[in-house]
C-alpha cells in the first residue's frame, strides 16, 4: 500500500465511522453475523486456506453475551449481540476446540470441547478477561464399552449397549432443581445420547461423575421426515444422514431436545426438536419440524446452533450456514429470532433472515416486527471493477451466491468495485462479503484485518462518503454497515484499503433500502400438490417486476413458520422435500421487490 494513499484511507475510515457511530438510531444487523472469523489450520498441508465459523453457542453471563465457535482459538464477548470483541483466553486446548458445550450457572461459565476420549472441562468466573481454569483435568470414561453396534438404532428399539468414542458435540444443561445433564452425539449410525452429571464437588476436588448410564434418546428417520434427507434440497435419497449438535432448552415445564440434520454440507442443514416432560425422555417428535430452516437466499442453512434468551426475554436461535467453496466445512454463523407459543410449538423465524433486522431493545411480541423492510437493491445489477483476475468477473458480486466472487487482479489499495443500482434509490445499509481465493493464511496474524471505504454517487462521477471501517483493526469477512441516515444514490463503490489474504475477493456487495415505488402485487393461482408423502410442489402465477418470492408453509394456517426464498429468475414452481409423512400443511406465497413485500396470497391446504 502506498503510504500517502494508506494515510488518506485511514483518515476517511476514522471520520466516516465516527460520524455514523454517533448518529445511528435503532441498530440493525444482517446475517451472516459480522465477527472476525478465523482462518482454519486443518488443511495447511493441502494449502487450502479459508475463514470459517461453525457450531455456535451464545451464552448470556453477568450482563454480557459470549460466543463460542469451532476452531476459533478463543471466543467473543458482546454487550448487545451486535458488537463482538475477540478474547484470547489464558489457556486453551492445544488442538483447539470443536463444537463446544458452554453454559452459565449464574456464577461460573463452563466450557466443554467435543472429545473422543476423557478431556478437561474448563471454567471461568472472569470470562471478560479470558481467565480460564480447570473444572476438572480429566472427565471420567463414559460408563459403557466403546464399540460399534452391528445395526443402526431407531427410537423405540431396545437401548443400545454401546456408545461411540466421545462425548462429541456435547451440550450441558442445568435443570431448575439443580441437577446437571449432558447430551451429545454426531453420527450417521448412532443416536443422540443423554446422561445425568454430578458437578456438586467439582470446584474443590476437580471431580465430575456420571450418574447412571447413557440413554439413547433420538435418531433420524428420513423415511418419515423429508427434511432429514441428505443432499441439496434433500435430493440425496438413501444417502447417509447425520444427527448432531444437541442442545436442551426448558420452557414452561417442557424439555426441547434440539438437533442438527441431515448434514452441514448443503443448503438444507436445519434444526429440529423433540419434546418431553422429563430431561432424559421419553421424547416425542412434533409434526411442525423442522424448527430452524433456511434453504434459500444468500445465507443457506440453519442447523447446529443453540437457543438462548437475551436480556429482555426474547428468544434467539443460532445456526451454521454453509459456504463450502474452498472446503466442505467452510461455513459462517447466523442469528435468528425464535419463539415458544402458548401451546408449546417452537419456531425459528428465517423469513428475510439475511436482510437487515432490528436488534430489539425491549421484549418483542412478534419477531416479524424486527424485519426493517429494507429491501435488496443490488441483485443482478451491473457491476464493474478496476481490475479482474481471470474469470472472476465483477458480475459475480451481485448474484446473491457466496460461492461465486469477484477477484481483483491485485491486492493493492485503491482497487474498486462499483455497482450501478439502475436508478436513484434510497440506501439504508450495505453488507460487504469477502471470499477466500488462494488466501494463503492458516492462523491469526497482526496483518489479518480489513480496511476499506464505501462511496455513493448519483451520476457515477461525483462521489460522497457512505461508510467505512473504523480505526480498530480487525478482520471483517462479512462487514455490515447501517447508514446513519437514508442516502439517495444510484451507484455504490467499494474502495479497497487492506485485507490479510493474498487476493482481494468479494462474493457479494449487498445494498439495502427501497426504490420508492409500490409493493408488488400478491401472487395469484397458488397451488400445492403432494407428489409423495414427504414432498409437495408449490406453484403460483408470475408477478411482474418481482425480485423474488417467499414460499411459506406450516401445520396451521396462522403459523406459516417455514420459509423458502426463491429469486424470480428461478421460475414459479418449487419442490419442497421437507415434509413429514402423514402431516397436513397450509401454504401461501408472497412476492418481494425493491419497494417492499406483497400481501400474503390465499392460503391453500395440502394433505
């Protein structure tokens, strides 16, 4: 970077960020969550470099939120679920942490990594400063032989006599009566297990005991539950499916044992739940599953996370969206509003979940009210760049696909990417999503940070500051900016400062606001035909000018909790393979464009 240009950029970044921070009203966020995802080291010998985050657990502890991810070499702290600061802890497992269990008992924060053999549990009374100690230096052996069963277990069959090495993908839960439980499992052959724990004397004697023997609790049934089938859009009939990511939530005396399925590699990774009136079951499968489902849009996937309440009592669910360009397990994390109805139905709101949402400042009765109504203005708009490397054209930065991206011919400061919105629009927020193309990084380093500014223009000639990174140097793989006030513009330009990767690569420059017109018409002639017990085909009449559609369905006509977002160029027919056999559904469609969202279509039923 040239010294003079670097100084100019830094001054602009500090000025714009300072002004916006002081004047920003009610704050918003957009998925993927804007944290400094770490570079993975697992493929260093293959020289495959990528940033990733997965298997999130957010825990509220003593007035703050703590975020734990797979292979992060530390964790994040936030006072508000918006601003996250990375904390390097005083001690950390040498091989790092995968899919950890984390829980606060009000006094302590406990952290348990996934393991295939007895390992420590860590504890902290001062997680804000990274102070971790051993709750126990070594967990006891699981109290059953560790060998593989000959056949796959199904719920209702006799309890298996063996468990796999573990506990892998653990989840800790403390009940209202003070008793502790452990849930775990990640397999295409084994179920999820649960067992009671005795932690009463762990602080003084560093001893943790299992109480009784593990119980096999739940497993997948893809023959009955269409959403548990593997592959893109559940097209991998007969392929191995994976149950993992256990999490327990107790609400109004009901125990919700949540799980991820059918595998993190595709767009349909989802969260389901079984429900019981006892912490170790027996559990029943609710017909409204899955509860967290995000197969369409920019963010794909909602499985393997956790459920928690914020300081106002609002429920949230985290998940693991999939990218998978550099490596199968290249992922990000997402945050979704959740709810538990009076009759016990659990739901996770993923409608427009990758568009800006308000972060609530009080208890919210309806999570739909958190959607800002700021629409996507950049989809398939003409993009140009100061330089292009090979086939990685600028047009790839407006296609709403995180697996395609623009790559600049060089990584020097001053490179630009410009999006023409096609007319003067009102801008409210911008998200810059970086990609990894031959990045060459495999761990943290002082020069891994993101620095850039955004500019706007009415005519493509005269440019004004729009947003920018601040003086704090941190990595921003999914940098999100809410503008201090609405801005009228036709053009948005990214001006490069610095990234820690070998190449400057941007998967999508996403612009949100409105075009100042009327919302689209309501889709007509909606039909839903059940082609087999776990699948329906939904069709509707094209709405002129629509950017896309939300196909919404559920087990009750007033609870269309599940949503599949499709862009208009994909057509007006959608196969949904996520149904439960023997369950009736209600279906409707809404259209959206740059002006807003239509009213919901007539609701149709399918049996």
